[in-house]
C-alpha cells in the first residue's frame, strides 16, 4: 500500500516521504481500515516535527482521524467493542500507521459507526471536527439558545463547525476571521458579527464591536482554538459567569488568564481536548454523534469539505500552515 512516512522528525515539507509499505497488522484494541477519507489537520504539521502532545516516535504516518471499512481486527476487539470486518467506521488513528495512507490503524475505543449513505469526506469531518465543536460549545460551554458566543478562527474547519452548531441551536454568534473573503464566509454561515482578524488593531476592534452588540454585557461563551492577541482580549469580553473554552493555540501564542481577573468577573476558563472524550464520556459522544448526523441530514449544518488526493497531502499541509484554507481539507486516497 502507499503511505506518507516520516523517518526523521522535521517539517513535513522535508520529512514526509511517499512510500510503498506492507499493510500494518492491528494490535490488541485496534482495527485496520481501508481508508476512505482522512482529515488534513494542522496538528499533523506538529506531529511530523515531534512537537505535538502525541509523540509516537518514528517511523510514523500522520493523519489523526480517518473513515473507512474495517478489514482486520486486533485481539479482543470483536468481543469488547462489538466491531466486525466490513463495518464502516470513523475513529482516531494510531499514529505509527495514521490516515495519510491507503490503510490505517484505528483505536477501537474511539470508533463511531458511519452510515452507509454518508459521503466519506463528510463522515470524517462530522466525526472529529464537529464533535470538537459540539463538545466544546455544549458540554463544556453550556451554550443555549439566545446566548451570545464568540468564536475565533471561524473560517477554519473547527471554527466553521462551531458557527454552524451555534446557529443551529439558536445562539447569536460573534466571530473573528482573517481577510475579507473569510469574513464574508462566516457571515454566510450565520454569524451576526464578524471582525477581520487581519485588519488593523483587531483586538481593539473586536472589543468595541462585541461590547456594542451585547450592550456592554459581553459574551456568555467563548470558543477559542486560536489564542494569541485575540485570546488575550477574550477574557475582557466574558459576561459575568461566562465560560471561556480553550480549544487550542493555532496562532502559536498561548494567552494568559490571570486568576484575579477570573475572580472579579466570575467567569470560568475551561480546557477542551476532544481525543479523551470517546474514552471517558462515551455516552455523551454517542449522543452528540446522533445529533450531528441528524442536523446534517436536515441541512442545518454542512461540512464544506474540499477533497485532496494522497499525493497532495504535503501541499495541503503547506496551505493550512499559510492560513490559505477556508473550511476543511479532506484527503481521499
């Protein structure tokens, strides 16, 4: 089979090599799938360099979330997880043999069933990207209809998912995105207020716009996968007893939340790393999966997935790094 392999850690522009390798055999707690689709993630850039929180060592194949058909089972999987050869599933990969390949190994505990009539590229995005947004907004953030929510990086894959889910539940969305095209994209998704993060003094502009829109009250929920200067100003935009949900730091800079400020404004800062939820909160994840699929069938949310080939993975990662992508990129072998 063909797979992108990393033998020496480094930037994917130099470390990724497309090779023909034997199909990996699943260990206990794993399944092997014939890959139908894999999300192209910023995290994979970090994985190639060995600076992501998951460091499997080399050689490795990046690609953290994939959808496909099970063609081999590891020991104990059928009995413990009720999985069988031929099942169509999505899940998190074992990064020694991740999803940028024609076959991949999935962690059985993270797997969710994929309907037969759902496009593979949609299934992969709905599995992880929309799960991240759903758990962040509703489980961690407690977002409800009528509340204001601030969503950073709203033209990215997870940001666009968060905007759509917030609109679908009846919330009011303020958003940030870089550049005129991305601002327009977010407005088309349903955001009422969008501030151009590539404009002049975006933090000041964001503060003024949000406080004006909310009558000085601030936002009940913030969803931040970006951090940086906008992450710093977000704490000042939190309503009393608001929930600031930290998803990641795509800007490369980690914001600070001084304890005295948290105390005075009575807001909560909540972390949200989705990968542990299928293991620790399985019933909640399954319920979120059903709601996401239902809203997708009803046309209330859509994936905006752009399909790329296996050969295009390095160029796609470069486009992500350059912030040149709107919505989601999905690799289909």
